């Protein structure tokens, strides 16, 4: 959609449009980060989140830039969730998102629905001069408020679908592989002890570990990753569907896989007592636990045993058990590299993760904190080693030859202003944050995390510290990974659930196996990286929304009950409180705090009473009463009880 302007010396800007209200509409320039105000009549059918081209209007006395949308470059979302309504034989789709302030007209024939049903829609056409777009219903979900309907809504709101097109499934059904043919060019690891270690409810197995003793007494450790790109050919229908999703999504009660089930749970999965095709990083490690050499290439493995984390944890603790002669040496090596990583400046972030106990109807009946133990660390360290080694292999290649385009997982330095604010806050609680150097800052963070471990303020301190950090993302421009303190890092180890890992596998094959020394197109891969980073954010948002919904569902029949909790956040709306008993977070609204007029002190993570000076600060212990649960809005309301 485009509107033509023919003016001399015209200036344009490109950015995402944001509808903060019907009168507060802004476009943030991609280059300068400046905000441009847009009047509603100048939006040219743009919707919240769309990427648009803006003509900059002449400035008036106001310093605020003003503009007019002249072209919609990219819709911010493909799918919309809303309610179907029929009025005078016309079917309307009313989006749930209040920032999408237009209804869709639905012209589909023989659409089966009940007035008020929730549905997923997309924009079919939107002609100039028409106030409303013509929409197409992709799927009728069912009655508003039902758990399955709401989970499907969360997915669609973040541009994920729970279904694959029939043509994609047909393509999957035709896939097979010839074992004899694969033996001709793969290293054969089938006779070496190999096993997977995963959660008890895992269905797909991306990675396996192998261990054997070499003739010189050194240990050979294989990190074997599912060879997904053997089955998913570039530009195939399956590949296009996987790229569009870019990641698997983990909601509280379900997993929405990046690949169809036959691929992720069968063909690609490294299942027990089966031969699998893998892409491997194989390390030779000496008696001092140092890497002597490594090899990267395609392999064949036979998974001898599927371990659950709980089983491996018991073996580590008791120093005995099935396959302990393999698991304990691996744990010893992993410990060495974990210790070394932290000595070199890796930040020991452990974001709290909550596990919901669900009944047969997916209704939450309990919530508990997930605990990460040595068994998890064992697997984590070898995956980190493999990711780092692969990134180094290609990243350092450019020092001798032409720099190769590659997909890196990058993590920038923390925001200095946020670090200073955290430093002041932590000092009030008796914790020292030394910002004199990178190593001093990392050491301070790790010391704080160690000191608050197991204390009531652990979640709060980890959360605030995490906010000081930049967000990790994918890029072809390698700036290193600050949090891990790695100069080179990528994602190689989870191609079943992450599309960037598939890109890494393909680039590895191109650079290591091919006689063609040319580099992949950087601009093309940078666009892929941006898409994958964007979809990762959407997946994280969908996961957060599902947690909020299930927390609200868990508390639905507990209105009137009282809970001990702690202040977990502050905003202009009020004080957030995390209930200790069930790990559910709710809001105490400013309007419900009747003993004073409270004001937000954002820099010090607190609210202060204007007249009497009472404060509520992050980490404060409080007692609250649950007064309202809005399942539709996923909101939990508390009121504070007197001390």
C-alpha cells in the first residue's frame, strides 16, 4: 500500500508504528531512535507494530517530529485473535488487542461459528477509501475462557500456529534414509557408549554424549547433535515452515514444535536403541581435563541408554550406579570446564523457572520452582563447549582467509545506567557491586548470586540484575558473548527446536566439506538472523502469557484467601507481589492503597507515600489478600493487609 508524494527535498523515515492510544500514535525511527508523532488520519491503514515509511512534515513550534505514513512496508503480525459477531447478516471479527482499533469484515461463505466465539483471522485485502479491511478466518477456536482456546489465542497473538499445512505433512511422509549409503561418508560411532540425558517428559532428543578411552590414555568425548538438515532440505516446504516459526514454543501445558512430529519425535530424534544420523563435535581430552584436539563432522551413532536428569543426579551424588564409569568421568570434565568458565568471567545467571502440576484437563493443581542441579550442568557444559568450538572453527577461519559469513549468538555489554542503579540498590541491602572493570563487575554479580541463593530475595535480585543486561540475539557481526565471556559463540546443539542451529549446520557443511571457498551472502543471512531473533522474542512472550494465564487459572477458586509474599516489582500502576506459597504474582493497585497517596520512585525500585513517607520496596515482606482474578485479561489483584 503506497501513497505518492512529489515534493522537493522531502525527507522520509522508516520504523515501527505504535498505537499507545487513539490519539497517541508514534513511529520510532530505525536509525536514530527518534519518535515521530502521527495523527490518526495520517496512518494509511497501518496497524500497531507495522513497519512503515513516513514522510516527515514541516516542524512547527513543538520539538516533536510529526509525520504521515506513506507506505506500509511490512505488517507487524500475520495473525490476529478476536471474537466473531454477527450484525444484520454481516459477520465482523473484533480483535482482542485494544491497539488494533479496527474490526474486520468477514465475507467467507458457510462459516460455522456461534456468536461470541473466539477465532484466528488474517487480513485478506484493505482497499483505499475503506475504513475496514476484509478479513479471512483461519480457524474458529471456540468459546472464550476455555483453557485450550486461550492457549491457541496466545500462540496466534504471537504469530505461531499449532498446525502444519497438509502439503508440509505430505512432504514429511516421503522422507527416508539409506543407512548403507550414509556409512560411506560418516564417521561410525555406533560401537561407542552413547546416551542421552533429558527431562523425564522429553519427547525429542537433540543431543547425545559418548565417551571412550583412546590408546594414548586420553578420553574421547563426542557431542552428537541430530542431523536435522539431512532430512530438511533447504527451500523445501518443511524448511520454509520451520523458518517461519524459527523456534519451538513451550507453553505451560503444551509444546508447539518447530518441525512436524514425525521429524522432531522420530526421524531426527536420538532415540534409545536406535541408529541416528548426527552432526558431531568430538574432543580429545587429556588427564588434566584440557582439550588436546577436536574434530567436527557428520556421524552415525547408536543411543545405548536414555537417562533422565533425576537418574544422573543420583549417580553423581552416590558416585555409583548404571553406566557410572562413563557418567562420573564426564561429570569430572564438565566440572573442570564450568569452574574455568566462571574464572574467565562467565556470569552465573539462573533465572527462576516455575513448573506447573497439571491434572488430566490441564488445570493447574500446584506450582513449584524448578531446581537446576549437577546433572543439568553436566549436559550444559558440553553443549557450551560444542557451540563455542564450532563458532571458533569458522570465526577464526577468516584470519587466514576471506572472512566467512556465519551465524553467531551475540550478547552485548550491560547498560551502564542500569548497572549504576542496580549498584545503588544492592548497596542498600548490603551487597557490593564493583564496576571498576568487567572482571570486577562479573565477580560482584556472581558473589551476590551466591550470597542470596536460597534466600527470599533470590528471585528479586536475579530479576533486577538480569534487567541490567542486554538481550542475546543472532547476528553475522560477531561481538562476542558477554554473559558467557566467550569471544566466539553460536547455537549448534538444538536444531530440532531452533532454526539458527539449522543455519549453522548448513554453513558448516558449506565451509568444511565444500571445495567452493566462497562465503555465504551476509545481507541474506543477517535478515535470517533478525527474523529468528524476532521470533525468539515472540516465543518468550507467548510462554510468559501462558504462565500468567495458568497462574490466574490456579487462583480462580482462591479469591478471599490470604498469602505471605514479597514485593517483586513496582510501576505507576502499583506494587507487584509474589505469593510465597504458590509463586503467583499479582498487582496491588495504587488506587487500592488507601492509607496514603503513593508515588513511584523508579530509580530506587520503590513507591513512597507522599504524606506519611511509608515505602514499599522490592524484596519487602508483605501480607496480601486475593480480591479478584480476571482470567480473560490474565490479571491477579491483591490488596495489602495491615502489618
